[in-house]
C-alpha cells in the first residue's frame, strides 16, 4: 500500500504543478476575477412534475446527484450513495461493487429485482417475467445522477411494487470536439479500479464512450473478483426537434464465491471461506435505439427499442456451510461442480407520447403509450462440471443437463396518465395500465415426466391509480397517491426441486397496491421529506405439503398468502452554517417499517404452519442513516452513522440460529463511514473513503437461494483513495 500511496502522491504533485503553470500563463492575459460563495454541492433533488415523457406530480421521488455526494464510488457503496434516501434497505453480499442490491418498503432486495431498473431510460431488468434481477452493472463512476420514483408511479413503467430506479449516465461536453475523464482508485483488499471516458460533439453528432476495469482480492478468503464494462453512445441531431440516439453497453464480471458460513464460523472469523472452487459470472449486453421527436411546442414523442442479451453462468458446489468441499479419498479428487447457465434474450419496444393542453382554465399534460415485450429465458442447470479449481464451465458429458427449460413471454401493455392542474397549486393525476400477455414454461427436467413440466401463466388485468399534489409555494408541497401494482411469477418460483415437488398449474401473479402521503420541501435552513406509506402484497409464492388420493405427500409450489407493510419515511437536514465558502449541516434519513403476513400457511418440512401475524423476512423495523457534512473552500467531508435493526430470515420468524446458519435472526448493526473530497482545481479531484470505520463484523441477510443459504459477511474496514481528472 505504501508504494501505491507514494504513486498517488507523485501524480497529484505533478498535476498541481501543471495546474499552477496553466494558472500563471492565464493570468498574463486576463484580469483577476474573484467569485465569493459556497461551493454548491447539490445532493438530493426532486423531479419536475413533467419529466420528459414521465409524470411525477404527486409521487414521492428523489434524485441523487453523484457529483455532490461524498461516497465510495469505486465500490458503489449503496448505503453511502443512497444515504439521504429514507427507507433504502441495502443487501451487502458480494463486496467490491459488483452488484447494487436495494429495496424499499419491505420488499426483497435481491439484485434490486423489486424495482423497474433503467439505464438512461432503457429497461435493464434481465427478464421482467422470468428473472427480473438487474445483472447489467455499469460502474458508478459513469453515473451523473440516480432517479428514484416510488411504487405509486408504476402505471407508467410497468410491473414491480418497488417503483423505478433510473441510472443516468454522464453526458458529453457538447462545447468541445473532444474531452477526456479519468477516475482511478486503489484500496484495501487489493482494489484497483480505472474508469476512462471520452466525449464531445462534431457537427450534428454527439458521442460519449467509456472503458472500465475493476479488480479486487475481496474482504474474505477466496472472494476475488474481476469486472469490466464498456459503453458507447452516439446521438445524431437531424434538427433541434428530431434526434436519434444509439447506445451499446456491456458489463461482465467473474466473482469467486467464498461460500456461506454458520454462526459459529462467522463469530470466530468473518473473513474465512468454506468454498474455493465456486464462481459466478453475469455477462450482459444492453443495446438500444431511441427516437426523440418534439412534434410540436406541446407534444413530445419518444420511441425506444432495446434488448438485454447475455448469460448468467456459475460453477459451484452448492451446499450448506456444514458440508465440506474436500478431496474424496476414493478418487483423490474433488467432487464435480454443478454448472448452471442462463441465456437471456429479452426485447422491449416502448412508445411514449406526452402532450400539454388547455381546457378552459384547466391546464393538463397527458402521457400515454404502448410497451411490447418478447422474452425468452433459457435455463440450463445441474450440468456435471469439472473437478478442478479454476473457473470452468466445461461439462463432463457435453450438453448433458439435468434441467433444460425455456420461459417464453409475450406481453403488451397500454398506459395513460393525465395530470390536471385544477388551480396553479393543486393538481390531480389519474391513470391506468392494461396488461395482456402470457408466459409459457416448457422443457426437460430429468426427474419429472415430460407431461408434468409445461405450465402457462396469464398476465391479464387492468391497473388503476391516482395521485394529487398541492404546492404550498415554489419550494414546498403536499403529495399523495394510490396505485395498483403486480409482480409476475418468475421462473425460480415454479421449478420443482425434486420428484417430490409439484408446481401449481393455476398460479397467479402477485398483485396489490401502494399508497402514500407526504410533505416535502425546504424552509429556511431546513430541507425535509416526510411520508407515510402502505403496501398491500397479495398472492405471495411459497410451498405447502399436500397429499395425493393414495396418501402420498408432496410439496406444492403455489400462492400461499398475503402481506402488508406500513411505515413512515423521514428525511430532515439542517444547515447550521451557510456563508461564503463554508457550510455545516446535519441530516437524518430514517424509516420505520412494520411488515407482516396477514394470511397464509407454509410447510415447515413436516406440516403446514400458519404464518399469519408473523413478520416478513429480511425487513428490519428501523433503518436509520445520520450524518454530518462540512464544506470549507476546496474540502468536503461526510461522517455517516448507519443503524439497522434486527430482522428474520424466514417466514416462521425463527429466533435461534440453525446449525447450518440458514435460519435465525439477522442481528442489528451499526456502522460509521467517513468520506472526504478534495477539489484541487476545477479539473482535479481527490477522494478518500474509510468504510466501516469501526471495523464492525456484520451481515445483512440470510439468503434462501443464490449465493447459498447461510451467513454472508459484509466487508470490514477498508480505505479507498481516488484521483479524478477532467480535460
């Protein structure tokens, strides 16, 4: 590390000399102009009522401006990036910034799959109906901002209770023919990250491209990761009203999975590993073409065609932590690993139109459109892999899979939403969405008869919603709304794990609604957003034990019950000092959630047991992030304190941990992070992040599937240093 820091110091020193030389050259020709004021570090904003072809009036929304956030960007530390967004639950499971796993309002955080995930407005969920996780993972260095709209806006963008997260890329500097940015980081556990981007405008063509690599040995033993991503954007402006944009993104990382731990292992040494031969790789491409046409002064059309293509690969010994992966005396070799490959082929075409109009004294904005989806998820599992230790997807017998299945979906959705300004301050936004589609499950499962495998899931229902907003003044507003939502049955929910399991042939998509009411704005030195919410989530998937007429028992995968989550979300920031070049503030971003099953039964392995009244798994009652921020001249610093209360790993609310670590309480944890940013000049930036300053050992969830049941420790204390250059 000493060599690395010496190298960084030399870079900074040389860049300061260059900057000083440029300054001295400039002052020979220009008179000195002094501008006195506070460096504006905007972090959290709100979307306007009309945002392109989206309506956000009356809906809870936030915009995180990455340029104003003190955070560990190189490793995409979600609790720091979303520190001022109340209610964000962060699931840390694989370190090194490979994946952002977040949720809100009592939903499942796995790969953020309860959200409609978009990148520059392009749908990024791998397969919204088969596997809605976001496996496409661009670097946070490429983000200009992150837009979050809660679930009451789901009529406009589609299925998912959580809402929408839109990661927006940095834009090319159109005043230059060529510009260059380089962001390079080094840190604990062998972290090396390099992001390099070019952009500019030549005539009517605007271009932007980046290349990124990140390597890390990982906090735990056998947790090495290697990530790479590339992105190209070309936009041609035919006129000031008509443009065509093409984007092509690719992300790929290989992560060595260190395996789950039992509780005794975790408390003895959270950095230990139970696996040395497990690997995971999502290799994803996201191409898109978007037509942007300002048809008139009040009418805008946007047509986006996009695809998610690629693979999710793994080679693993998938077993509890108590099962050792050891050389077998009879063969002198390790066991054969299991190879699984998902192949994604998802196509989306979305046509959106917004139109402003006036009817008498009432002004309105109408947004409508159509969304077409054609997806094919091909899942190949239970392949007999090699006995080696390197990442290898080779099968002992080529194309010999225990399961080879297709999950094909065709769906069309129509949506309309209209904001009506009853008065200049009061607006009402009714809307609806009509879903019409079907998913067909076919394929081969070795241990099942061919006629048992096929399944068909319809997606046919209307969704309605309404929201309202009252602007007290230009900075403050009341908002509230109610909106129906649904989440499709996904592939993992209906695959029988053995001959003793069966899947319901009449499965229903999860459906329900979101409701919220809130007050947000600023008054003097106080910035705030206070809200209360209610989420009804029906038709949850689970397993029951049933009996055949002859008395033979079997496990039945079906809809098992309903849940509801209610709570409050509070963001308050107070500026103690704001003058000249100095600013001092303190904030709290806190959420209380009560998530419980209101009906339902689940098998405990021997019998069906009621879960009515139990808490929903992986939902802490309290999630609170609190910080102090200080800015003076060229220095900015944030001290962040996070407090997350305990949660349960299963629907039975098991308290005592099982021997294999798969069930039990997830203990509460408290963390401290310190992030500083030095703005050396307008071109040069230096960041220093100390994550988990007190080196607390903790974990956030006991997963029931990938990456395996048990404890997955989150990272201990680490230091990351970053140098940014803009030319």
